[in-house]
C-alpha cells in the first residue's frame, strides 16, 4: 500500500494583509510561547484589520492566549500599534 504525497501549500503573498498579520503574531513568540495561541491571535488580528473583529483589549482577553513576560494591556498596545502600520 502506498501513500499519496501531501497537497501543495499555497502561501500568502508577502504584501498581503494575511501575511502581515500572521508574521506579526509569529514575532510575538517570546510573549506567546504556544504556537496555536499565535495562530488564533493572528486570525483575530486579521479580522480586526478587516473591520470584523474585536478591539485589541477585548481580543487579548477573549482569545485566552498564554502570555509570558508582558501584561495583557501591553500586548494589546503592541497589537494596536502594529494594526496601525498594517492599515497604514
């Protein structure tokens, strides 16, 4: 019995909003040690940038991410600053 090769992965273009949001969330690795938490946060940041999600203060609380080395309000402030750059 043989197995099929995995499906091809199509990555987001470097200048896309999705790539910027997920790259920013990945840059928070020192504060968010769990990879799935970073993915969940990135999805919520993307929704916020598109005008569908919660503000960062609510987002940090509702995503229930494990935060280390920074307070939730400081993390929300970092997110707000990055969103301004992404939208900019």
